C-alpha cells in the first residue's frame, strides 16, 4: 500500500502555539495570586476549560472566556473591572501574536509534497486558524485545509472519503496523542506522533499498546523517511 494523502496538524506541529497559551495562563495566575495560589488556580482553570469545550470549542476565544469564568469563581465579588480588562488583553494577545514556524518546516513540506497530497487538519476557531495559516505563508503548500471542531475517527473517515483514498493510504502527523494519533489509527490510517514541550494536559492520552501503523518522531522532518518505509513495506 502506498501513502497518497498526508494529513498534518497545524498548532505545535507547523508553528508554535502552546507557548502563547501558557504565557496567558501564567499572566492569569499572577493576577489571581491575591485570591488563590497557583496550585489551586491552575486546576480550576483546567476544569473550567474542560467544562466549556462542548460549548465554546477549541481556541483562544473559548480559552479567554474560561479565564474570565475562573477569575469570577475564585475572586467572587472582589473581581474588579480592571482585572477583567487585563484578562481580555491577555486573550487578545493570543489572537495577535506573530506566527512562528518551527525550524525547517518549509523545506519539510517541500519534501512531503513529493510523497503525496498534503492536507492541513486542524481544530479551533475558524477565523483565527485561517488567519494563522495566511500569516504562515504555507497555505499554497496544501491541496486542502480542514478546520474542524474536533478530531475523531469519524472526522478522519469523512476526510478520507472526501479525498478519495483508502484509510491505509493516509497518514496523520501531529503533536497530540489524543487528537492526531488515536483517532487516525481508529479510522484505519497510519499515524506519526511528534511530541512538543509544554503540551496541553487535555491533549494527553496513552499511546497505542500495539500498532504497526504508529511511530513516534523526533521532528516532522522525519516524516518523509517514515513514508518511504511504509511504501516499501
């Protein structure tokens, strides 16, 4: 079986993302220090995010709302309008920061284009993800862009049907075991895990116990060689 479709995650696979969310979270924890220690505030924020994901989805806007809700929960009547303004400013910084590509990404995409059609598969706010892709300068490298509310096995099954490939002819690469690896494998595709420092706790998941369609890579630059091995097998 030959790989014909190469699906790539965007945030923390092509460009830095979580470093900015972590900076906004640190700013919030500093604001909340008079009301709650970090070991209390951080789990409160994580719980709020998890609670709100079905309502707001993934992305900076939902995260900002969760930061405000956490501040209300921990500060109560002592929450001042200026603190809300500061939280909103931290949230806006997530929407305005420059796109920082990982080293060598442009060359890696050139190499991958020789191995199959490239499709960007990312979740999050539609407007923000489109803006980041435009700012990255990578948009013309992809045969398709799929911005989805979540990544599940059904998401990938529909994607493979849309691009007219069998699951075994597709590979998904990204930094999330939960969103990139496990659902792609469940849909019958190959999966490459490219871990990054500072990953969001929500995206953690146990690796597959046994799968000959799964590999962990040190960087995305190793993906062309992995596809070559798959094609030779």
